[in-house]
């Protein structure tokens, strides 16, 4: 079980965390969003974690200039 954790689960969790941070930074810096939309997306990403990051990636990020 220890090898499975190290080879499969740990890298997957690490990638999800990096993706979450990337989407959070993208939401903060997105110039195509109004201030209200930016605050809403940051809160969505913060509180819904990976689900919020995925939602932002497919819906909110498209407004990026």
C-alpha cells in the first residue's frame, strides 16, 4: 500500500494542488473580468477547491484577455 500511495496518489494530489493554485492566481489576475466577477470566482475557487478550479477553468477563464 505504501508504494501505491507514493507512486499514484501523492503525485495526483500534488497535481491537483498545483492546478488549484494556478487557477486561483489566474482568477486574481484575469483582466477580462469585472471586479465583482473576479471576487466571485476567487471565492468559488477558494471554497470549492478542485471543483471550483475546474469550473473556473472551463467557464471563467474564457474571458481572459
